[in-house]
């Protein structure tokens, strides 16, 4: 192996990522992973299974990007044409893996945008419903009060006239 993990001059960085996704609640009770974990990106994802399995894939459809790059460098340094061809095929597979994962992120981003648009539409609808209950039309309220006052005055007038009548008025 070209890299010594104990010698920082030959291998400046060792990936020590995790498999912890970031989840976003897009609707009540529904969470969506909105990122790619380092393990998915650099080691592949296990839900893609092409046939036949690639040359140096960790599992079918899973490329360890660091191993593929290391093997490509070793093939170039050794000037081995067959190993270089294998490395090119592996790099193509790793790039396909990367594009596939990026497209998944695009789909997730689209889903988040759709959920945000839906939530905004619901918020606007709820504001309109609330506005119907909170906002009173001043002219309509004034007209209703005037109508009730007129009806009340008419009722008082009829009651007053009825109370003045007696049986003697008809004899």
C-alpha cells in the first residue's frame, strides 16, 4: 500500500465519517433525509444493485471512493495498462454513484420545496378563515344596527298604539 496511516506525510487525511443523516420534518409526522451522509457519498449506498457487479466495488453498486482513487494511483505509478483500465471503469462507477446520489438530493430538495409551498398555501387559507371571524365590515355592521333599531322603533310604535285602544273606541 502506498499510504501509511501512521505517517501523516503519506496520507494527510483519513475519512472518519458516520452514517447519521439529517432529518427534516416536512409535514407533521413525516421526516425526510435532507443530506448525504459521508458513508453514502464516499462508500456508496446499499440500495443500488446493478448487474453484473462492477470490478472493484465493495458490494454490488457500492464504491469506496478512497479505495478506487488509491488503486488508480497505484496503477498509474506502476504503469500497468490493464490496472489503469480497471481503475477507469471503477472511477466511472464511482462517478455514477455520485451522480445518482446527487439526483436523490435533487428529488429530496424538490419534495421539500413542494411541502413548503403546500404549507404556505395552508397558512394563507387559515389566515383567510381567521380574517372572516376577526374582521367586521363596518358598513355592514352599521346597517345591521340601523335595521334592528328601526324594527325596534316600529315594534314600540305598534305596541304604543295597541295599548291606547280600548273597547269603547269601537262602540
